[in-house]
């Protein structure tokens, strides 16, 4: 990180994620260097919005996510982007560890592994950063871990329920109805934790 880029927004890339209507398997897009990814990134939000709309018209379930940083996997000098600096010190340190991890180890065609690996490196790196005597944010780390585990448990239950719905011998309309009811229940359960969105 030797260069700085200032942006007038709070994200650098907008990622588009999609799956067929009754599938939990993400659609993938393939690229020469990165291999196949479970998302497609856009620097322009309008381009991402148009892509998401086209995919919805084709029957996909689609979501977009604005992200503050990216990695070129060590192929180029990634800049510090102003969007990265809108975090707490710990948030920035964690983000840097995450993005640097992609430069150390990257497995083509395995988005789940790559993001899990980078997230684990960030978490371990942040613990070591704190242990080295760096300032610690005024956050109850144990409460944060419990909340995160609660979210993981909710998502695992949600995923199992959707798998059961998708595999059932039901009409598409009934699958759709049950899926939307399950999404509503998940949103209610998450709100009940008191966590911010």
C-alpha cells in the first residue's frame, strides 16, 4: 500500500451476487486471472444496478453489496482507498489484514475458501494487533462474538430450511411462498437480537 485514492462515496466496488430462484448455489463468473468468482464486481453503481435488474428479469434471486476495498491478488500495487478510512482503527486494521491475506494465498475458483481464509487471517491478525499493545476499541468483544455466532446459527438454520423447501415435491408457487415466509422469519429473528442491520 503505497498510493492513495480519494473517492466521493463510501464504497469502491459494488458486487452483484445471484442464484437461480430455487438454488443455494451462487452463479459464478469467470475471469482470466482470478478464475471463477461467486460475484461480479463493478466500479460504477449504475452498471451494477443494471446487471442486477437484468438478472432478476431472467429469474435469478439477486442482491448487491457495496464494498470498501478490493485486492488485485498481489499482481498490482493496491492503493489505500478513502473508503477504507471510514472505519475505526480496528476496522481498518482488520480490513488490511483481510485484503493482504488474498495476496498471500488465493485458490482459483473457490470464493468461499478465499473469503473464509481472509476473514480468519483478519480475525487472528486483529487479536495479535491488540496483544501487541495497540489501542482497543471500546467494544465488548465477547458480546460481539456471541452476536456473530447467533447470526451464523440463524443462517445455518435458514439454509437448511431453504434446502428442504427447494428439494420438496411442491409447485413453484408454493416453494416461492414458503421461501418468502422463511425470509420474513429470518428478518424478524435477526431484528429480535437487537443488532443493527
